[in-house]
């Protein structure tokens, strides 16, 4: 047998063993999900619903303490998953298989974490299938980000058409997940949705932090790889790679876009310090540290790019909704108040009165949602609200006025014209009479928003 055929045979055997181990790991994760997860109130009626058989068995034995004090249970039931993933990693070189295995391990840990304890199973039971879906999706997002260097190395072996065809769907899904998800879905009890957990904690926090860490590792590897050829530049790269996370923690630079931009810059510097072109077949293979630098830096870029695109899309939607669409309604309400000396009962009256051609809608995502502005009339005041991505709920109140002042100004005057008619028109147009003492000058003139001009940083 030729050496090439021997290598192919060995690779096939490793792939077969790794595949079997991966199936065993997925089966273990499935068993933990069904055995630890809370049984639905009406009983499990579908194949994907938890049964709670493992919880019931533990409670009937001396190991029942694991349910309320789950540390021992977390270790005992997640350890087999960890060992199986290590075995998968060792027996196959498939980046996809390693990523799926890591996702199964992380999902197993999440199943155990939310299936054991005094209150956490209630959270899982409250959300039902959504809770299971959120844990699985979060595990896959984290695993893909952590395995980005392995995936990037495999990605580089593809031709450019295949690279684009394989990456564009991933980019589109991540941008969609960030841009199209809110945490204020009225169709769910208590208007709480778990879906932003994936987009916010999984993608925007977890993915951003992992991208930043990978970029620092790539720059560190690039510096170590150039110690002999260019020691001064290498030491500078190592210093920047080490100092960046320290400075980020020390100065509490938790802004996500800055972190992602820094990750892109650092990863680009690492790529520039390593060979990025294809190596001719007859030349010696590049050093391992050079290959690791390239794959790690590219992995950081591939993780950071879609998250950054999604952040820009979210910021654009928020700005358009708050500063344009909502402002159209606010201006129309001011004109209506100036003319009628009261606010309408509903926004449709603005269309009937031709103050608006149509009622604008909040811009969330790609227009597939049913988000609308919420409006409540309080006589001399009102509240206008809209839901934005993540958990943001924005509310606007017009310049403050009391009912007495409104009634007096709205009533016809018998004592002659006011000393300065322009003052009355100005007040009516803004809907204000007298601002409270603790209100800012901007709130006295323009009203008050509960959310800032730019989307607030939630971490």
C-alpha cells in the first residue's frame, strides 16, 4: 500500500471512530435534556419534550441532594460529556465535528445548570420549548466562536466561491438574530422572551469577548513567530497583545463596538505579520506557529465581522425609530394639541385630522414583525412607547403640564387678549404649561425620553 493510500485509510478510520464518539456525545446530551429537564405541566406529548426521568430517579435515592445542591450533579453528569468531547477532538481532525461536539458539551452543562437547583427548573419549565431552544442555540454560538480558528483553517482550504457560499449564510443568520429579536414580545406571559439571550448574551457579549481574545492570541503568536527575525517588532506585538485585555478590564472598556473594532485591528495586524498567501506545493510547509497565527487571526475576524454588522444595523434601526418615525408622531401630536387644546384618544385621529398621512411604525429588523408605537392619552399629557432590539423599551413624555393649567388655557378667555399672544401659541404647540422644578431645561422644552439618543450599552 502506498503512503498516500495508507494516510487516507488512517484518516478514514479516525473519522469513523470520531463520528461514533460524536454520536455518543449527542446521545448523552439528549439523555440529559430529557432526564433532567422539567416535564411539561400537561405531560410530555412530543419526542423533543423533557421527561424528567433522571430527576425522579435521583430524588428516590440518596443522591437526591444533587437536585437542590447541584454542584456535585453538574460535575458528575457533565464529566462524561467532557471526556467524550476530548475523545472526539483526539480521533478526528474535522473542525465541524469538533465544533458540534463542543456545542453538545456546553448544551449538556446548560441543561444540568437549569435542570437542577431550587428555582432554575422553574425558569426552564416556564419557557418550555423556548428554554431548550435558547440553551441549544447559545451552546452552538459559543462553540462556533471558540472553534473559529479550526473552522477558519478548514475554510482556507476551500476555493473562493465556496468560501463565500459557506460564510454568507452564517453572516446573514447572525445579523438577522441581532436585528430581528426583541425582549418585549406581547405574545408571551409577562411580556418576557428568552430569545434575546442568544443574540445578546450568546452573540453580542460571548462572541465579542471570544473574538477579542482570539485577536490578542493571534497577535501574541505573530510576535512569538518573529522573535528571531524582527525582535523589536515582535516584542511590541507581544506587549500589545498582553496589555490590551489588561487595559480593557482596568479601564472597564465594556463597549461592544469598540471591542469588536479592536479585535479586527489586532487580528489584521496579526495577519499582516504572517504569510497569508498560498504556499506553493514544492516549497516547505510554513512553520506551525505561522499557520496557527493565520487561522486564529482569521477566526477572530470571521467572528467579529457579522457581530459588528449586526450592531450597526441595530443602531441604525434604533436611530430611525427614535429620531425620525417617533418624532413624526410627536410633531403631529403637538400640532393636534395646538389646534384642539387636547391630545387625541388614539393615533388614528392624527390620520383622520390629516396631521399624518399614515402612522409610522418602529423599524425593527427587516420589516417582518408587527411592532407598533404604543400611545396612551392622559389629558394634558401622553406617553408614546416603542420596543427596540434586545430588552429596550423606549418611552416619551411631552413637556410637563398640569390639568389645571391645561383647562385654563383651553377655556375661552373673557378678560381680553393675552399680553403676549405668541407665548400662548408657543406653549400650546409644545403642549407644556409649567415644568416641574427638577426637570432639565431640555425636558422643559422638548419633553423627556426614557432612553438615550444612542442605544444604551447593556454591559
